[in-house]
C-alpha cells in the first residue's frame, strides 16, 4: 500500500480527553476516529490490525471444533424478558422500539439468542456437544466511555457458546476454550494472567478472566508471588488464619458482654484505639439490602466486606449497602453502631469465616455512642451463614501455597463461564436424552473483546515515540521509506523493492510521500510497524537501512540480499 494515497492522517497532539496511552496513540497514528462518545470508526491501519486479531481468534477457536455463525445484533426484548435479564442487566442495555412499538435491544451479548436458536434446532443428545461462535459488533451504554477502545459503547467481540448433555462434556470444552485463549493471547504477544473471577450479569458459577497486565488497567488482581494463583480482587481468597494475628483468646474465660461508652466513635479503627483493643477483635457490622431484604454482614475490623462475595454467598441478584436512613430505621442507631445483638427487626446475620474464630470481641449495640465488649460469636449472638466475605489485602497468605498475595492492575480481554442450566431452565431449552426424556442444555459461554485486545496490545507495547506492534498484530510487516523521492536513484530502488516485497507476499506500507525525512521517521515510529526499511543516501551503492521498531537495532544490507535476509529479519522483530 502506498502511504501517499492511504487514509492514515497522523496527528502530533490530541485532546486531553484521550487519557489512556492506547487511546492517544491510536488517534495520533490515524488508526481510529471518534464519531460519538465510545463510538469509533476504524481507519485502514486500525482495521487491518482488527482483522489480524480476529483471524488469530478465528484460527484458534476453529481449531477446537467450534462452528462460526452470525446472529442478529437487534434482539427482541421478549427473549431477554424470558431469561429475566431485561430487568437485571441494567442501564447498559441499548433499547429501542420499532414502528409497531415492539421493544428491541442492541445485543451486548447473545446467550438468549443462541439458546432460542438451539432449543428449536437441536432436539437429540446425538448432536451434543456443540460449540458455536461469532465475531460481531456489540452495544453497551457505558456510563463513562472515556478510554478509547478499552471501554466503548460499540465494540467488536468474539462470543462463543457451548451446549452439553452432561457436566463432564462441559468440563472438556471449558478446558479447550481456556487453552485456546492461552494460545490466542500468547500469539498476540501479550503478558497476561488467567484469573478466577465473578460471572457478573452473565450468570453461572465457575469462570476465569484473562487479564493483560498493565498499570493502566481498571481491575485489581490478587496474584501470588510464588505459585500461579491469580484472582480478581472481587473473588480472591486468602489462607486463614493469617499470620500476624494477636494470640487467640480462651473463649471459655471471656466474661459476659458489657456495654461501654464510645461517644462519637464509630469507625472500627477509632473504636480499637478508644478501647485499647486489637483492631482484628473489633467486629464491623454492615447493613446491606440483599434483594431488598436487610442483611447484617459481619467482618473483622481490619477487613472490608466484599459485596460480590456477599452476593454469591447468598445467591442474590442485587446487593447494596444500606443508606443512613435505612440503617437508623432498622437498627435504631447511626451508621457505625449497628450490631447483631438486640436488633429491632428480624434481620438475617451472615459473617465472614474469620469472625467465627474470634473471642472477647467488640461490636455495636444498636445504640448511639456505645459498644459491647467481651463478646463471643455463637455464645452471644447467632450467625445464619458463615462464608468467605472479606476482600483480600496485599500481604495475605496465598490460599494454595505459602506465598504472599500481591496486587497488580489488569485489563480484561477475555472471559470464560460455566453457565450450567441458567438459560436453558429459564427459556425451556431442552433436548431428548438417550431414554427419550427432556433434559435442559448444560451451557458454557466464552467471550473475547477483539477491539479491546487491540488497545491492550498498545497499552503493553508502546514507548514515548509511539506504538510498537508485535508482528502478529501489526497492520503491515514492513514499512518501506524513501528519504527523498525526488532523487532518481532513491526512487528507482524504492520502487523496485516495493514491487519485490509485494510479489513475495510481504505486507508492506510504502511511504512515498513528499514529506521531510524527519516527518516520515516520526510517523513510522508512531504507527509502529515492526520492521522499517529505508532507502536513502546509500541507494547508489545498492544499500538499504533496516531498523527494528521494538529494539531499535539497525544496520545496512544489500538490496540484492533482501529476499534472502528478510525472513530472518522478520523472525527477529519481536525479540
């Protein structure tokens, strides 16, 4: 492709609203242009990279036997009402009505559509297992679409769905998809981790997120320093008990609870200081509304309650922290003084596992400016459910080994779920088993944010001059530059090399523009094609300069040797 006639408008600067490196650099490199907040056009350079990523995804998903389909982006609302997600998915749904006032949405994901398709087309267990996927534009009305392709309202996604007659078959496909994702992200040159995760609005019980490690990532990951344990902080666990606890108290020798004055002292740390007790022996009592019903969640004073874990432990749809007015109405006290003893209303009490082992603890009294001391769980109050409800902290012990948990930032680029029968039960998606009995499909779903992967690559692979594409994702393999197209020997040699590269099947962008050499080199660094060939002052000697974008290594080679040397050079570009 000749750069002179290519739509690749580079920019020296972009607006302050482009906060992420990938957003700034893809705008400056002429790869994308914003049409509206979170909505982008892909220009030729950007679209070539998008197709490269798509092709790698397609190759690896095809490799494990999945079949490619294409489903409508416009979904009838009744399918989502049938599954129950019309009301629970939230304001991210992009909805509309047609001329007959029939409700539709633009699909953010396609569990309902694929379940509807298979419940009509697959009736026998003999057709199972079956895996189907598509690469398609999705729509989500993000609240703050300010990160370029990392968080858009319109984006390209690969979504795959598998259907099974038994859990063993689902396990096999889940592992196949997991391994395919590892190959995809490895081929794209990404530094990533597969982490245990929450399934969110998709549903299901077991899931892994694939996270590209980046300081600019929105997600916090808990990663073990010694083993391969990694989890989203929403679901991460730690080995209990933690090191550094105060010595355990003999519960049998703890006196009966007594009330003490704590005027204006409500925060756990302040209570611990005021009463001169270890912070871990103060019990935080947090009132949540779980599916609109009050639940008192207990965690140690040095821990924080994790809403996702609370939601999962209680198999809830919605969990929110109660506001001040609700806390006063239900407990009779301001926030910070609630406790499980003497509640005015019938409230379910759930506690973190670490609370179970406490003795001689401090809790709120459901009265302002007072706490109870010498409290033992179970002796002095009942707990309906114990579960892992705390958010892990850096320095916690790994749940799998004797390593230590550290936090890293990550960008989610893929997610795999075991859905079970969530959608087939809700939508009557069944097949006939070997005995002719109706059984619900057991399902899995597997997504990759294809356009987000592009941005994640840039977040990991850039420097102060621009993008440094890995070869597998680069819009072109070679950037051929003629320093001065007005000089006959340079123009002639460059044209000869351009023709030679094209005939050899090399993807080459030829900068034949009438620009200064400095402008061409700056644009080349900005665009980030892995290998640059420059025809300049040594053209009369038949010499061409090569330069690797990633390492900066450069040297001269004879134009006559290019066909022999080029394969070797391309093998070294990612080194």
